């Protein structure tokens, strides 16, 4: 269920925009790749060296996609968030998943 006045799809779009501005590596798994045996079934965050990657699985519900993006931003780009205007509803969503930013 959407919370704080944003639809999940709108939240994902806004978080994708923030992630791009914050220089996170976001990869959206293609439908073909997602259908492969052993492919991830949930969106997730990972670190490869100094780079933070967010993998978005297309069949994952938008709420889970948004949570993965929020976790990456809150955990790995908190300084970026402090220096940028983030709408209060979006900032609260990120904080709810990672602690205060």
C-alpha cells in the first residue's frame, strides 16, 4: 500500500532520479535475463569495490524496488542526500528504511 501520499511507481521514478544524480550504479534486469534460471527474484543492493550497485528486478513489486533504492541512497549516499533538496515524503521513506539522513 502506498504511504505518505506517493504511489509506489512514482516513488520508484523519483528514487531512480536521485540514484542517478548520486552516481549509484543502477541496473534494471531485462525480462529475458530475469527469466533465466538462477536469476535474482528480488531487487537488491550490493557493493563491488568502491561502487554501489542497485539491481532492479522487473517482476519485483514497485514497493520492493523502491525499498532497494532507498536503502542504497540512505546507506551509501547520506552525504549527498544532506546536500540536496529531497521532498519530505521521499526523505521520510528513505529514513524509514535506513535510519535518519
